[in-house]
C-alpha cells in the first residue's frame, strides 16, 4: 500500500524559466557600434542614415542624493540592424543639428519601451520634438493580444518582451545606475547598445505579427508624436492617449477579500536601537540611575587599594594623580570597562594605556 500523499492534489508549480543574456552580437555579429562624443562627427554619421525604423533609448546620470534635480539626458541611442549609435550629447558643446532633424522627422520611426516618457524628458532638457514614435508595449498588446492581458496602458518591460519573443533576457545590474556622463566603459557601451538594438529587433518582429492579423491595427493604437512637449497623434493634428478599442484586457482580477473590522491589528513593535558603543559596555553601565551600583561597592576592600580617609601629600592637594607623588594603584583599575580606557579618573601622569607607571615615580624607579 502506497503511503498517503502529503502534498495537495493538482499539478506541481511550474519552475521559473531561466533565460540566457542577450547581446547585440547574437542578432548580427557584423553590426557596428559607434560611440560619439563630438557633435560634428555625429552630424556627419547621422546625415548618412537612410530613413526607416530605429530602436531608440536614452540614458542619463542618476541622482545619488534624495531631493536633487534630475540630471539631463546624457546618451541618445539609435540602432538598426547594421548600425548602433551611442551619442553622448552631455559631452558635446552643442546638440547635434542632424540629430534634431532626425528626431523631428516622421520618416525615421523611433521604437522603444516607455518611449513617451523618454521623448518628454528629451524635450524638457533640449527642447527637441520627436515624431513617429512607437511604444513597443502597445504594439505587443495590439499584435499579440492573446499573450498580453490587463490594462492596455500598463507598461511591459523590454526584458519581458525579449523573453517572450526571443527567449533571451537583458542583463541588468549596477551599470544601469552608473554615471552616464563620464567616458563610457565597455560594459556601459554594451548595455546601451543592447537596449537600442533590442528595440529595433522587437519592432521588426511585432510589426510582422501585426501585418499577419486579419485586421491591421491602426498606427494610432501604438504610435504618437511629441510636438512642443505635447503628446499628439502620428500626424500631429489631434491629442493622443494610448487606446485600442478592439483590445481584450481579459477577465478582471478577483476582488480582494473584505477586511474584518474585528480582526486584531498586527502592530510591529519598534525594537530599541542599540548603539555600537553600548554593545561593548558592561551591563552595570547600561543600567538606569536607580539601578546603577555605587562606585564604592565596585572598589576592592583591600587596605592596599583603599583610599577612603587617605591624606594626599601637601604638594599634590590640587593634583592628586600627578607624577610628583605616585600612588600605589588607582581605585578604578579593577572596575570592568574602565581600566586602560584613558578615562578622566586616570588623569595625567599615567603610564601607557592608562596603567600606573612602574616603580615609585622619579625617586625610586623599579
């Protein structure tokens, strides 16, 4: 007879799939990456680009202190299947004129994730408009509604889209919040190149899926233009907001169970903060004043160390612990936590580390 099962009936939970990291070299090992820090060189390269779809992304230096103003855009990334451009506009003496023309031209389609926010930031920082921009999350919801449910305007990360359609993921880490205004390292260049290249590749995949649908989704479902800081339709004539009337968001999520008003509230008790210095302090020194033992109770009872009623030498009445008249031992040397700590009780004329000097002072050395 088989032993009774201790697990609940039903299929076991699915293990989370682990995806390998993506690199633009996987898509096209012959693609070229150009890292440009001069506006004249940028104008020269951009003037040679042919109109068409481009992956688009931005990077800027993060804030390391709370309350600081957001830093301006540092890197503009553009990519097609053969060329990846990393334009460090923060290092240029002026914004490249050819880049402004490209961004404002509807002949160059710009595709990315969260691209409406990127375009708004670019306008705030450099007063540059962006036309014919595609939000990949909305394109995915329109072209592959069975895969994506939920609110139409909800974002979908670039890594999630890459996992769904390429079976790869993007490597994130400290480089994501690194300083994008300095001269870029190899890791930063790879990170920035991957984001732009993936945008271009996903657009090609998703727009092909859209063209295979019985009814082609309208561009206004996932495309927009940002002109003078305003979100407009692709043609720039009407205001724009993400919407697809044929999108099926799926069943709504189950409602949350109502809260029981009689249920006890879980109030977390604040644990007292322990000072690092107090962690090494004896217990009697951490006690309250009412619990603090008297110093006399901590002193040794031997007459050799007792000092009650002892008369100080005449020449040291005002300096009882001076080297002029050495003493046998200090009354606090045997108190735990005070010996050798250089406290005020030891005064001047003590030996190294708070211990009394050897011998009998200057008159009878040991």
